[in-house]
C-alpha cells in the first residue's frame, strides 16, 4: 500500500494476523525501489504495480524479475488505477503466476484521494501537509481524504486475499 501510515492502518484494518511496525528502506517510492531492487536477480518474483517508479529506474537498477507489469490506470484522467481495477488485475495476476512470489503494489492510500465508496474525491497535489494547509486544506480535510482512500483499498484486500495461497504480508513502501 503506497504511502500507508502504520498508525492509520492500525486504526482502520481488521485483518487477522500479526501487526508489526517496520522502518522502510525509503521515505519515497523511488528510494524504496532502489533500496529493495537494485542489482537484485529475483527470478521467483513478479511485480504488478500502479506506481511506475520501477520502470522509470529500470536502467539504473540493473534488476531482473521473472515478470513486471504496470496496471491500467483508469482514474483521475489516467494517472492512477482505481483500487477495484487493481484488485481485479491482481486476482488474475496471482492466478497466472501462482508459483511465484507476487508483489501487488496498490497506489492507495497515496493521493489523489477517493471517497470511501470509490468516487474521485480530489487530488491535493502536494506531498507536504504544510503545503496543503497553505492551499486552504485543514488537517481534518487531509486526514479525512487519506482515511477514506485507505478505507476503500482496505475493503478491496479481502477479495484479493481469498485468491492468494501461502504467506501474505500487507505492507507499505513508505508511510
């Protein structure tokens, strides 16, 4: 879950299993990708993502995966994948590659934000809360938009989890 904060996940999730906090190997997706994929040969791993940083860094990474695929981006004028679309793609992907380690990278709860029922809410195109407040958004606006988007993607995960065999970890690239 891209940019998923531990505190918000802990508040909103209802999954069985162990909940543990970890420090990411990057504070931005590109840092996470570099730290986890650079010079790695992972022929047992497939990566389906809504975040294009792996492909943007491909020449620098010198990484090899069994398969990599960027999801169809069908929301916010083609800039992100709707969580329902991502889940549908992920179900097909995990079925197709059921003998591989699958990384399914949802863009949510990262902005742009959705309502809890899946409608486009607003972009709040800034990653710094201080900039958002300067643009007139209150803390409540920002937290509310983030939590509605996180709730939406968390509602999608059980559908995907029903199709996955083996150990599953729900994590974030950064939060």
